[in-house]
C-alpha cells in the first residue's frame, strides 16, 4: 500500500529555504549599505569585497582555464581640455560562467576632473552598484556589474564592452589609470568556496598633449631656458603619433649629476618626434661651457644617447642631425633588471599576447603596435625580432 504524502506547509517551506540560504547570507552586503538578495544565489562573491579588511580571495584562485580578463581602450591621442573616453572590455575563457565583476579604478586628480560612469547599453548586463569616492590624489570609481537577471551567469566568450568612464582632462602630460586589485574581482558562478579569477590589463600610458598641436619644427619660448630635441622611432613613419618619453641629461664631467624629465612627443609628417612643449633646463648649469649628454627612452624602446650639448640660459637647439637618430623598440618589460634591455622576457610577453594573426591594438596591445598602424600583427613582431640578435640587447 502506497503511503499518502502530506502537503508541505508554507511554514515548513520557509524553513527549508532559510536553511539553504543561511550559509551565504553573510556575503550579501556591501560597504555603504547595498543589500542585494535574489533567489538566494546572486552577487554573493563581491558584496563584501569593497571592504579592504575582508579576506584576499586571490589565494583561492581557480585553475588557469577559468579566467575573466579586463582590458581598456583609450584614444591614440588626446589634448588637454578634451574629455577622455575610456571603454572597459570583458572576456572570459571558454565555458567560464561568472557572477559578475566588481571593479575599483583610480583616476588621477592631477590630470582629470571628476569622471562619469555609464554601462554599455548593448550588453545584457546591469550596473548593480556605482559610486565615485574623492580621495586625496585620485577619484576611486567603484562599480559592480552583473547579469540583468541576477540569478543567471555572465559569460563573455568574446571581448565585449561593459563599461564607459569619461573624464575631462585638465592638463597635458603623461599619466595612467590603475586598478585596485584588493577591491576588484570576478568569481565563478555560485562557486563555493568563492574563487577570484579576474585578470586586469589596465597598465596603459595615457599621453595628454597640449591644446595646440606642435608644428613640424616647434619654436621654444624665447624667455625660457629650455631644450628642444628630436629623434626617430623604429617602425614609426607617419605624422601625429603621440608617445611619452623620458629625457636624461647627464653632466659629462660628473655622471652623478643627471636630470630626468618626463614629457610627451608627437611625430611630424617626416616621422620625426618633437616634444609638445620645450623641455625645461633651468635646474642645470647654464654657463655655456658644461657639456651634457642627452639620452631619450620611450615606454617600448631602449634608451639612446643622442649626443651632447652645452646649455645656456636661452632656448637651446640641438644639431639637426639628431632627428636622424633612431630608437630601437622591443623593451616591453621595464621593471627591475629588465629595464632598458631587450631579452627573452620581452619576447615572451609579446608572443603571449599574439593569439590571432591580426588584432586591433586596444588596451595593453597598444604597447606591441610598434609601427602604429592600429593593429598588433606579424609586422610588429618582425620589427622587434630584427633587434633580437643576442640573448640580451642593452640600451645606452
């Protein structure tokens, strides 16, 4: 005889649901008051992570086949006073489902006004949380992005735009955006324990030029002790290419006396790079007798000694032959012992990003577009490999 089943009461049903949700409820809050509970399984992974005292989940990182990669797209050039549009792209490895992404991005106040944030509407996503904190030296943009249906996973098998940040520039120079890795994350869909799989590639130089573009042979301020130099960059052969560069002026009589200046350069129609404004030299000996060695380095090239010059308290011009001096490219890893050299670490980094025959140079791939044609492809690799003639190639 079959035993008749008793209908479950609403009270008993509530007890079952509560017992299932209890282990996760402590994760469902966000510093600042956000509470987001949907069907018991929702954006559990991120709602405690904007608290810097919470546990670092990167120690629980998943295997390499599960990754959520964040990249950034910015214009090739921008001038002071314009609004810089920044687009963030998300891509997951095949069959990777994530709850969403939590991001904390720092925008330097020295170069930008208060940024604005908007979601890319074409995507099936929801901006569940957004705030901008005004810190002492930067604006901290905090966002949480999930699926429009909070109990559904987010999948981005191809690089899709997810967020737009806009900020008006207030001065020229070189800067960069940075991501706070302690506050940024993405986790596998409803995984327990929580696993952070976010890989962020936002380390991209932003060059902000002067409001007035330089002429092919710029003129220095006649009242300013300054220096104008010029050079060529391997692979670059057209006008209006902007790049940051570090200028080093070294007293040849005492190499311990050197002066470094970071500035931006723009190429003219002959492919010759000139600074967007005269390089100040008022901190140096301007007696017209002291000889200074002038070297220049970009974020992808080796440093090159262009020549020497005696400086006076006037605008200083260098010999015209300097504009034929060419910097060789391929120094992509510029930290520690890898600075100012081309070795296997640079080649390895370049090939680790070369997974398509030709791809638009966006985000971190801008670094490898050494011929500035807008694409990272075999032509860029060929230029770099032509310089790799021994295990280590050192700059000047």
